[in-house]
């Protein structure tokens, strides 16, 4: 489309008209992606673009702060306009693809011969390893439990199975704090918010609890009572399907190994952050009285986008989370330019400006083999972004060896934490350190995804006893209290692993 000259003087409204037109057009190509993010120079330009786009039937989603908008161009309204063409509009500050983001762990079976053998068994059993998208079924959207007091008492029966909690000395600090009053956002595949060991530690939005002027329960009245743009967002939000039930849809073991479905990733991470302690149930998290904000932007297939990630980050910061736990990212293979994901970078910077700590899993290498984030051509993001508010976390095993899958980096990866055969909460009020154990195939809960939540919990513990500390000071305290580990010397900033007992002295 020959529009270069016209675009130099076009308004945001004209840009929208050029993108969204009636009639049919050819499908998007690599150079003309169908899902893009555009940043406008000011709010008025963004408003003009959005108004005109909607009049033209365009699919546009404003992405909170920063004057970013997500634009979806379908085959019926796509003009052949490259990102460079869009960037020439004088109202546009930046434009980029809506980069894919995913879980760092993938337990899908790669052995083709074994997959074929299993598929025959599955076909014969009439049990297809398949799962539909999130539905309206009650099992996929359970009711959000009402607020109540903590239930149960007594020692946690499975605490002895949590080698990581024992290794970092988590329980030795609980006489000083259990993370009270701290909010940690678990930004992931969602959380099983009905889980017996998590339900008492759910964050609850004060603006959506209690009764309204009509005597109706704010949690279910279908009204945006607190005016934050989200209706009945009691415990968080689902940015994957845009509803108030960020439930963790976990596939069964067959779905996990055959289809690469989510094994219940967010729930496992949430348990490491803050499963309830001394309630006579299951396990404990590092900060067992913390408030967990349930955030879902990754689907049941463990897939998401930049747009979902930045919406989740902005929401969590706006609603008061001080620690963001992020066990997701990209190893760079999705796009050679993903390192320059400006929209995601700016979201992290906004969180940093608000005094929030961003804990990120360092990444699980290429095909499960760890590498150096400092020197590799495709380092893990967002863990490798050079922002002071990020703590990048590698995974260590019980014998103090670095997980074979774990990325490292003496400049870009800060500290190690338990991340191999980690026992934690799983969907359905269950507990496990094993994802799959069937047909001679066994996969355990391993990953930098498991390591990062330990650090998130530690940050909550420290911050709860040092409420005036800045995010930089909390980060420094965590890194300075690390236990040196010989094999980590020269591989991590600290050369050591998380030590909560030292942190809380």
C-alpha cells in the first residue's frame, strides 16, 4: 500500500481508518503481523485512534498505563501495512508485535516413537489427550469462596517433604513474621483459589467486598464498585479470558505429556510463595500468612502474550501488590526482537517506579539445557532485563548443584533457590513433587519457575518486618544474605542460594 507520504501527516484517526476498512483483504504475513501493540505519543491520540477503530469495527484493547493499545487485524479488515508504515504516523511513539509469552517448563513428551505408542493406547481407551478451551462449566469456573477466618490447626503433615523450605530455613523466621499484610501477585496460569491450603491466604479486593447501597454482595453484584475498570474482581483477574475467575485449569497427566497442557503451574507456584502453615493441612509456603493475588494471563496451554502480561502487571501494581512473582517468559526463540519488547519493559519500569519488586525465573535453557544469560544470543526474558527492581532466580537441587536446565549469568542472574523436585500445592486441593508418573515416564516439578516463588515469599517476609524499606533495599537484603555455594561462584551475582534464616536475623 503506497501510503508513506500520507502517513507522515496523518492523524491517529486517519491511521485507524487506514487499518480498519470494510471489505476483504489478504491475510497477515510475517512482516505484517495481525496482532500488534501501538504506543501513541499522548492520550488524546490514543483516544482518537480507538474511537475511529471501533467505528470501523476494529478490535482494539487499551492496555492500561503508557498509552499502549493492542490492535487485532483480521483478514477482513487488514490493509497491507507494515510496522514501519505504522511507525511513520506522527501520532505514534512505537509499534511492535504482540510477542508470545509462555511457561518456562514444558513437560510434553518429545520422543516421537513413544508418543506414537502412547497415542495408540489412548485411542484404544477412548480417552483423548485433549482439553477444550476455558468453558462456562462449573468445574472450569468454580465459585470464589467467601471471606472467612483461617480454618484448621496443627502441624502441616507434608512439611517434611519440602526439602526446599527446610534448606532455606523458612520456618526458623516465622516467630518474627509470616508475611502478614503483604500482597504477592502470582502472575501465571491462575491459582486454584478453592485449594484447602491457599484459600485462607487469598488477597481480597476491599472495594469489591461487603455490601453495596442496595444491600447486595459487592463480590457478586455485577458492578464495578471500586471503579478500577473490572467488575467483581474479588481475588484478582483472568486476562486470558477477561473474567473475574482466574482459576488454574490443569490438564491430566495424559494431556500434559501429549498436548503440553498446563499441569497446574500457577497453583504450584502459589504454594511455594504462601501456602498456609500450621493449619493441619499439606504444606507451607515461605510466607505462610501472605496475601496471594491470583492473576491469570497464561492459558491452559501455558501460552500468553505481551498484552496479557502487561495488563496483569499494571493491575497488580494498581491494586497494591508489593511483590510480583513471575515464572514465565521467552528464551528469545519466539522472535529475534523479543529482547526489545518495549511494551513489557515499560510495564516493568512502571512497577519499579511504584516501588514494586519484580521476581523473575531465570529460564530453563534451550531444550532443557541451561545456558549463560549474559552471553547467549537468546537469553531468557524478562529475567535478563537490566532493571534494578528485578531479582532473577536460578534453580538449585537438594545437593547444591545447579539444575541442569537452569540458566545462569554472573551479571544477569542474581541468586539460586530450590527448583528441583519441589513439593507444593496442586490443583484440586492436592500436593505433589511429581507432574507425571505413568507408562514408565516420570517428570518431577523442576524449573526456575519453582525457584522464583521461594524468593517472592522471602521478599514478603522481609518487607513485612521492614515496611519502610524500598524495593532496592529488599533486593539488597535478599542478595546479601545468600549462602555461598562453590558451584555457583562465577555463575551468579551472589554466587549463592537463598537463605531466609540469614535474611530475617
